């Protein structure tokens, strides 16, 4: 029991001596560390939160406009009708529910559809650009060194 206690006491007292930098440790550290070389730093923050959330808003509004263009904001399509056919006199407008007249064919509101699709695509691009999560902050070293020995 006394030998075990003595061994533990010697190990506990000698531990701080192992942590000291001697001349050999200092020369090894100096050989393998170069002060002019730093590491590349990465960050996980968004590139731009304002750009990302503006893109979300723009994509949402664009999607809403596209849905509106193909549902409740459709136009009456008279392209296949006789040229003398008049809307309201001979045909009921597109989307009419109660009428005695035949109902005209419906076509999507092209202007609203293209505008909404463009806004949705632009918002998606803004979300991609603003929401990048890994960015290179500092790139080093700026040169390549190689040593070949024979």
C-alpha cells in the first residue's frame, strides 16, 4: 500500500515538469510553426439575412400572383369565337356561375402570370445568394512551397 501511495505521489508531483517547454520542445515547435502561415477560417452565418428574407417575401408574392393568374383572375378567351360575338351580349364572361348565356372559355392572365413567375424566380435567387451558410473569410497561404530532398 505504501509503494502505491509513493508512486502516485511521485507522479502527481512530476506532472507539472512534463508541461514545461525545454530546449528540445522549443526547437521542435520552432521548426514546425511558421508565423506567416495562418489557417483558412470558415463561418456558418448567412451571407445576408436581409437579402434572404427579401427573397422569401418576393418569392411568396410571386407565387401568389402566379396562382391568382391561373385561378380567379382569368381572362375570357374569345379567340375561337366568331368576330361578331360580344362578351356580355352573346357570351357570359369567364368565371360566371349563374347565367342563361353560354360561358366564354377561360385563359390565364398572361401578364400577371409572367410577372409572378419572374418575381418568384428572382426571390429564389435572392434566397440562394443571401442564405449561403459556409463562406471563406480568409484564404492563406497565398503561395505554394515544396521542398524535395534526395
